[in-house]
C-alpha cells in the first residue's frame, strides 16, 4: 500500500511549575567584551534601514539573497533589519509612519558589535552600538535599547534608532540573552558574530554554543536553552550595553575621549519585556554608589511583575491562555481574523472536551464548557478586549510557544530536557525527520506519497523538489496550497500579512515545483476563504506538464474530503492506481 506521513504536536503539559526568581539589585563592574567587530554603513547600506528606506521596509517579501544557499553578512544584516522593523512598526500605507510621525532617514555611520557575558552566565548576549557620522559631540547622548520578546539584537531599531540616530545620538542595542541565535543540534552549526553560519569546534565566535541533552533534536534556541534564565539579569544586560557604547565612542572619536557616564547622557528605552528590562536597569548600581548611571528611562507597556492584589506573571497568563483561551473564545462573538473561526471551531471544541475530561473544566456540553473556560479567564484577570486581542495569538499557537520558551528558561533546561518533551525545529527539518520514518516503514519507493495541505503544501513541494520519482517516491499530492507566503499576504490582506511577519521560511513553491519529476495531483476548493483559489491556479500554471488539476466547486479550505467525499476519494485513487 502507499504510505504518507503525519506529524503531530505533543499534548499540553501539566508539569508542576517552578517558582519565579525574586528580583534584587545588582552591582556590576567593568565588563570584558569579545568577538568585537567594526563595520561601516553608508550610501546604499545605512544604519537605520540598511538602504531599504520606507518603500523597501514596506515590501511584503524580504530582501533577496543573491545566492540563497550562501547569503553574505551584509545580506543577513539587511534582512534582520527589515524583519525587526516590520515586527514592531506599523508601516502600512496610510498609517502615517514616516509621513506624519517617525523617521526612516538615511543615517550613515559605523557599527561596533561584540559579545558580553554576565558574571556566572553560560552564554553571552549580543551588544551592538550604532554611531552615526553626525554624532553630536557637544551634546553627548546614548540611547540603550534592549529588544522585546525573543527578538535579535536589532529588535528595538524602530523603537530607539528611528528617534535617536537622526538626532545625532548613538544607540546601544542588546538582545538581553533572549535573541534569535540558534544551534542546529545535528549539524552542530550556529550563527557567528557576523551572522554567518559557523561550526562548533571549528569557529570560536558562535553566538550560542549550548550544552544539549541526550534526547535533544532539532534546534536549540538561546532564550529557551541558554540555561541562564536571562530574565534574572536583564538589567545587567542593559548596563553592559551602555558600557560598550562608551567603549565604542572612545574608539570612534579618540580625540574626544574619554566618554563616561558622567559626561554622556544615557537614556534606556524599551517596550514589552524590553520595557521590563529598562526598569530593571534602573535598579542596577554601577559601583559608583549613587546608582546614577542612567539619566532617564522610557518603558512602554512593560512586562513586569509587581507586588499587589491579583498580580500575576506573564508565564501564568500565557499558560492559562494556551490551555483555556481556545475553548473560551467559543463563548464570544465578533472575534478578529485570523484565526478563521470556521476552520478553528472544531479544534477549539475538541480542546473544551479534553479539558473537561481531565477535570479542568465543568459542563456537559461544548457551550457549557466554553462558558466555564470564559469565566475562568475573566476571573484570572482577562478582559473581553484582551481576549479578543489574544485570539490572534491563539490562531498562530503563540501562547504555547511563549509558555514553552519561558518554562525552559525559568527551569534552566538544556535542549532535550524539557519535562514535557517540547522541542524546536524548522518546518523543513521536521519534514526530513518524517521522511526518514516514512522510508523506514515503506521500503518500496514506488509506494511512497508526499502529501501537503495548505502551508504543508509548501513543505511538501520543498521536499519533493529534492527527491526523485522511482528512486525516492511515487507521487506528490497538493491540497489547498499556494505559490508563496508573500503572495498570500498580497491576496488576503491581514491574515497573510501577519503570517509573513512570523514566518522565516517563505515557501516559494512557484519557483520549486518545476523541478519535480513525479506525477502531481493538485486539488483546490473554489470557495476557499483561506488560500484563494487563484493562488492554487497560479501554482498549477507553474507546475510541469502532465500535472493534474482538480477544482472542487464550492469547496472550502480544509473540508474537501468531507464535503465531496466521492470526488475526493476517486481523485486520489487515480494517483494510487498510476503508482502500481
């Protein structure tokens, strides 16, 4: 018989939580910096937008690599700046950014970057200082900007750089130990100081070279797997970035040195958990005794835990949301898109039933269970407005991602040691693992089928384009899939726009499908409201001759097999018959 592959996520974990660390004031001294680099950025590669300007930052597709298999350090930097701008700033046409408020001015200058390590930490954090050519020596100013979320070192460029650089201030960034540096466990590779790929044991400047557990697979992620619980030291990270800024200014302008906290104005700026980090920085004693190394702190919507009735940590909010919000949303109306409720409702109803079966919810019907989940969320501090806003994160399963990351960080677990066995991997890497299992189970390549639905179609095309008919597999079946994620963004507005923000893999199937030498079946519903029918047609137009295209009149995105079972069954059967 022909065999296909299915990959499932692990169930939610009910392991006992460890208590969060209490905060305290830290005293810091001079910091050693290593892997230092100095680069110049002028003309078509400036500090603020890497030469992209407002028009380039607004593009849905990321800046291209001349050779996708070997991007240069400059290309990686440009894409990182594009991604971090889009992750924070509202750049939509008509939104006003760059026209009514905000700046994307061309700012020439130099970047000084290094690794800094908190005393006792296993892993460094990145620090990077942008020094504009127009730095105002008479009014010396440094803005220190920790990234928000788990973003990389450029994470706060739109928050701080856009204001400070055009005004002649230097900007010091830090990823505060939670950045995007990762480590491929199987290949033993990770990012070097310049962003290029390096190999553990060969290259000494890997940004993250972790210990990994015996059962580790996929990738290790610095925020989750540094074993340092970086949140406990966020204030020190900010201080070390400020120290490095003074060091960089000494090197940039030796005739005006020394730059000190006494003669240089310092302002710490951050949002979300970056806002929490700058507030923590205000607690840091720099060793002078007066704690006055910072002149001002600006914290926007900071993620903090304060003493007070009903106060709860982000970890508690995120784990409650990961468990209960999918069910609770069934009790509400007028939810934003995404998620697309027609497709999500079945999964949310199943979540209600699961929570009821393990005693976490009450109610004998889905409606009663949803109401109980909603009441529980409200009792935990969630307003209706917050629940509606959180629906977006439910649609992308971000609550669970946040909870898993912080659980790993707080517990100081190495990769492969998470008590609930959660792990991280790229989508294509998971496909490779699945392929190995398929080969093991079905030794006859003629009886193997690669199948992809929706975004999984992008993974399937990528996998099939690297395999060969006969020697590897017998056929490719694609259902309700698309040309590329940027095309989704252009076609369906906000849904694809948000997806393209979070995705690091853009599934350019339209460029890869022509390499496939196997029989291809493509099916698509004409009433698909998630992936437009026209995108399926466009992918079919790019496919090799002989590809079979089957439209399902009135068919939806995820229900073709249920809505028109006879057509679906007979269509797939023809492919299987051809493989015999």
